[in-house]
C-alpha cells in the first residue's frame, strides 16, 4: 500500500554541505519538514472544524424552520 502523503523532505539524502543556498530561500528561511507536518495537521483540523460548524448551523436552522 502506498503512502498517504508525499515525502516532505526536499533535500533527500544529500549531505548539508552539498545543498545549495538559493537566494533568500536559503537553509535559514526554508520551512522545516517538522513544521510542514504540523501545519498539515492544523489545516486538516481546521477544515474538519469548519465542516462540523457548517453542518451544525445547517441542522440548527433546519430544525428551527421545521418547528415554525
């Protein structure tokens, strides 16, 4: 079975000395793999929370209209 998510390590097995620094996106300003993983979890949780909120508000309004 394949992976659910893609590999977030853009550098692969290359040693640190072989990784080029490219302009302002050099090693200091590139977001770490751990940060990308945390962000992926937060975005997923935010999406699920938004869906639950929309369904809850829709159910509330549906019951409100049905009882009138």
